[in-house]
C-alpha cells in the first residue's frame, strides 16, 4: 500500500514537472485533415506561426492527413499520444462527420480535448472560368437547363463545401453530380482547369481567385454582403432568391483526450495570445474570416458549440438523405 502511494506520488510529480516544462523546445505537430494549400491548412499555418512565440519558440509543424472529409486526420489525432505534442485544427467537419458517417473510428465528444475556437469563415459560390453564366440568375437558368449534368466539387463527405453543396442543391431542388477531393486546393485546381463546374468554399481560398478574376463569383453565403474589398460587390444567396440561405463555418483547436490539464492550459493560453496577435487578425480579415471573441476560446464553450452544431446538422442531413460508411 505504502509502495503504491509512493509510486503514485512519484508519477504525479513527474507529470507536473513534464507539464511545467512543456513544450520545452520540442516540436509540436498540428494535424490538418485536408490537403495542403486549402483553407483549413491556411488557418492552421497562420495559427502555428502566431502560437509559436507564446509557446516559448517551439517549432510547430503541419501534418496534412487528408481524406474522407477530414475523418482520417481526426482519427489520427484521437489515437495520438496525449502529451500535447499532437494537435488538430479542423473546421465544421468536427460536427458534420458524426452526422454524415454511419460509422466513425472516433467519438467527437469523448476522444478529444477541446482547446478553443479560432474563427468564423463565410463561403462563396464560384464557377469555372469557362461558364457562360455571369451572375446568379444566369447560373440558375443554366443549372435548370443542364439538370443532372452539372458537376459540383467538394472536399469530401462531411466537408464544409459538401455541406454548402447539399444545402444549395436542396434549395434549388436541382440534382448535381458531386465530385469529392481531399481538400479545397485540389478542387480549385480542377475548377480552374474546367474539369468541374462549381464549388462552394471558404473565402480563405476563394478570395484571391476572385480578385485575380480566375473564377466566376456568383454569391456569398452570408445574410449580409461581406466587407472584404475583393468580395464586397458579390450578392448574397439570400438576396439572389434563396431566402435565408446562410452557411458560415468555423475552425477549432483540439488535443487527444487525456492530455494533462496543465498542458491544456498552456495550449489554451497560447491560443488566446495568438488570437489577439494583430498580424494574425489582419491576415484573417483579409481573407474574409473573423477571429472569435474571448468567450468562444474557452474549452467548455467550444465543446458546447460543437454539440449544438451536431444537433443542428442532424435534421439537415436527414432531409438530404446523404450518409456515408
Ligand atoms: N474547404 C474545405 C472544405 O470544403 C476543406 C479544406 O481544404 O480546408 O471543407
């Protein structure tokens, strides 16, 4: 009994010393469950840069574990060593995949520590440069005439673009062929090449394409027009006839379940510092994203929000009748 007590006390002391030392100059990996060069990747890379200083200068590297609408990367972090050196940055997929997938190898509520939210990001409906439609009304007409032949790209089942596409098709009552990719980066590459017709994706990546006039912008998915200079003249879907159409997605930071509390506290503190970094805020604003307020960086609030999002998407998915195995 005495021996067990001594051993437990020793283990607690060792964990305390480890937490005090964390991250101790050792590299931290942020898993991004989508392809490099896409919106989630971009947010994670900017965040990694902003979190490095408050974490004592430890290098933060990105691991793109892309595929299956973010479920591969999410599962990787759920199974990773819970020492604070493996984290996850993902988006609304944390809430859509439990609804869309019949079976997942992880549980979004019990396999992760919630570290806080990062930002809210609107989306844009864009088309390949070769499309003849120059505005939403013309696009709607074109879709009507080409029923069953229109290709709509997305970043996999459960991705933000998939969600937006589902809502768009159900509002228009139009059947489109969905083409899944491992992330927005390869989807946009094919859109630019004319292999797919349409994509609804975060402003984080579409803004520069719209600005360079490389794609056709048809609408934004917010109820009010955006203020970002490159996007301010693009109409909302709501004003274009799809009343109340609204999709804004969000990103959050996670660690594997059981990561020691003092390590979680250090990571949450570093996240809070990063979200106040003027450089980070400016970069986000330039991409149409809005950094969350202090309340939403609290882990308990973050988890509550994701649970509410899961409840919100359940009926939407059920109505669309789309599930994945
Ligand atoms: N924007 C993508 C999505 O549709 C994911 C990504 O590449 O970040 O979910």
